[in-house]
């Protein structure tokens, strides 16, 4: 279920940021180009994207765990009523 977000490229993280509508994943910053010039450009904030994606994964696991526990609780009650 968990993906290794740290091994993903900036483009992959940018796509996930757009796909899941993450907030503040692209920031304006200074970038050094190949010809050694500093330009003002937009860069991805890797830490924020990875944090938000990890929190999203954790919430999904908690949600499905809660659903499973409710189903098992109802099944336990029904079985105890049937075999009483």
C-alpha cells in the first residue's frame, strides 16, 4: 500500500500532487540553469508532497481498518445471536 515516494522523480511527485489536489506543492524559487545562470522558476517542494502523500496513505489504511472492524463486530453479534 505504501509507495516509496523518496525514490520518485520530481515529475512523478508533481503528477501525484496534481492528481490528488495537494496544497502548496509547487513553490517559486531560484534555480541554477545549465549555463550557470540563476533564474526565478517554480520548483516542487518534495518534503511537503511526500508528507501529504504519506498522510493520505495513512488515512486510507485507518479508514479501511475501521470498516473491517465494524463488519467483523456486526458479524460477531449476529453469530452470537444465531448460536445462542
